C-alpha cells in the first residue's frame, strides 16, 4: 500500500514526511494554484530535496494535443529530473503520449480517469500508475468502488505491473473505500489528513489519560 501527499506545500510535505512513511508527492495545476505564483521548477526541485529519490514525484502536463503534451513532458524531465512521473490525462492523444514516454523509459501516471474503460486503455499502453478520480466519479453518479474493483481485476488477470493510484477524495471514508476496493496507492490532500487525525475524541482521550496519571503521581510525565 502506497501513501502519497496531494500537495506542493513544502511545510506540509516536511511535516508528514517526518511523521509518516509517505511514498511520494502528487501535483497538478490546480494544486500549484493553491500555493500562488511560485518558481515552479525550483519548487519541484525543493520537493525532491525533501522527499529524496526513493519516493515518487508526479507532475502534470497542461497541453491538450500530443505535440503540446510531449513538449511539456520533455520540459518537465529536463528542468526537474528524469525520475519524475509524468501525469498525462487519459485521452486518445494522452494515451499516445503515455506510449511514447514508456518507450523513453519515463515514469507515467495516467490521470483524469472517470471510467473502467479509460483505466484499461492506460493499462494497455503501460502506464505505471492509473489515477481514478474517486469523488469526481461519485459526483457524476459513477460507482467509484466498482470501477476500482474492475480495474484491480484487470490488473490481476493480465498480470500487469500498473498500480491503481486513487485520487480526488472529499473525506476519509472515501479513502478507506478506495483501499478496500483494491487501490494499490492513494494520494491524499492535507485537509483529509487533518480531518482524519485531528479528532476531538482522540484529544479528549489523551487529556483524560494525562489527568488520571497526574491524579496518581502529581506530574504529567512518566520520568
């Protein structure tokens, strides 16, 4: 099970990289926009410095045509590093880009997946990761867990090395459901992490334990 952070905020990445065993960082233009106008390439290099080369860094193209996306991909590889995973939307032109990048032995993450069929096509061209948009599919009336289950079965029966990287969550329940449905990896925003870990009931339990200890030993320390 791989756990990735869906943010480019350096402070957040440092925090969770220190506290958890994260497997990488994902980004897209909308996530970049949340940080404001940064020196993009330098910022990606800074993220790489934090997480190292043993973790994955996924960066998205913005072009729409094959030519535009290939130009973007080559710029990302040249300006950041050749170990990044290029995020490519799963359109017909995008599939052509994925196929070409795999010939170049570049990591590929097929993104903007809303259906089982899209995922199958990305598996067909050798994408390393496929990223179904869990909450966005739910909003369209698509049974996200069913899509993940179907893709997981395709990967098993075809003995593909492609991994399902579930993305686009609105709450912890969706993350849990994606993992139960067969996702090999999930990418989670800091808001989901905050909601999942900073629970009032947990804080209260900790305080109760501390108070009980203090009532016995008159100090808030075991030392």
